[in-house]
C-alpha cells in the first residue's frame, strides 16, 4: 500500500545492488565471514523497486526474504560476487555496493578438514586479497553510476572521502553510529564532491527510500 504512494523516481532504470557478507571457506567445515546482515542492501533493493526500477540483487549468505519484484542472485565468496556483478554491471545504469565483501580469503581452500596435530600450535592461514568489486565496476568503459558504502570504526568523514577518491565513485555512504550490523535502524552520512549531508537516524527502509531519492537526483543531474 505504501509502495503505491512512492514517487516513481527510477521508472524504467536498471539498478544493480550487492548486499550482505561474503563467506570465504578455509576447509569443508570452516570459513571467514562478517556481521553484515544484508538488511540495508535489501532495503535499498526494495526502495529502488518501489521507485520503479528494474532491480538485480547479488546477495551473499543472508537470511532475508527477496523484496517483491526484485531479481536475486545468491553467491558465497567475494570472487563469486565479482564474477556475478562484473558481467551485469554495464547492463545497469546504477550500481549500489552495500555488500561487506571480505577483503581477504585463505590462499588455498583445504580439501579436507584441518585436524589438530597434537602439538598445541595452531595452523597458520596464508591469505590473499580479494578483487575490489566496486572499484572494478567504476573503472569499466561504460560504468554505471556507482554508489559505495563505507564501513568504518572511526572518523567516517575522513575515511569516507578517501574512499570516494580511491575508488573513483561519485557518492560514498557512511554508516554513522558505532554498531549498526544486524540492527533495523541506522544513520547515514552522504559524502560527495560537493560536501556532506546526514540522513538522520531512522529505520533502514526509510533510510533506503531517502537514499534512493538522493541517488536518483544525482543520477539525473549526471545524465542531463
Ligand atoms: N567493496 C567491494 N569489493 C571489495 C571491497 C569493498 O565492492 N573487495 C565495496 C563495498 O561494497 C563498499 C565499498 O567498497 O561499497 C567500501 O568498502 P569498505 O570495506 O568500507 O572499504 P575497502 O575499500 O575495502 O577498505 P577498508 O576495508 O580497508 O576500509
Ligand atoms: Ca573492506
């Protein structure tokens, strides 16, 4: 019912969204992941769909229902997310990277479960860096309008602005407030070339709707 009253700011636009954590296996029974719930990304998918967009959602392992009318692709690892997102990116006009992608993965996945060897000394894990999905999409010849999120534990404005420049994207969204993982509410800091704007504390769907308005405004300005 509420969806009906949302202005169709993204009518006919194609929006690609990455969401959730990734899971990087160590061996058949263990892996490395993080506390991302995927809630913000799924809320953005729902809000973009309400705004009339065709939405593709590439999701890491999360326990969330797919928003109505959204096309969902499930992946586990950062490499799988990269492999799913990159070929789709140029078919979309907007890419919102909400995923908490693991920065590193074990260099080799053990075929069998690693066993204690009785020595009392733990195994050492050799790690390798995962590809940066957002930076790679932003570098494409026909890249969509890219929006990044910044997960920081301190100084969101400083680190957020550094990411804006480093990744070459027009908009970075910082989570403000210390622990927002898994919660249903948050506050956001929008960082772009013009400055900063806060979207005050609210539930994630309200934040997502406001963010979709901000993204569509910037996207229209850019394409004019
Ligand atoms: N991101 C991505 N692929 C990665 C790492 C990050 O697409 N391998 C995206 C995230 O989805 C987010 C943005 O880049 O939109 C910033 O992620 P963040 O983890 O905050 O920044 P990093 O560049 O990974 O730097 P660091 O973790 O060291 O702060
Ligand atoms: Ca990171």
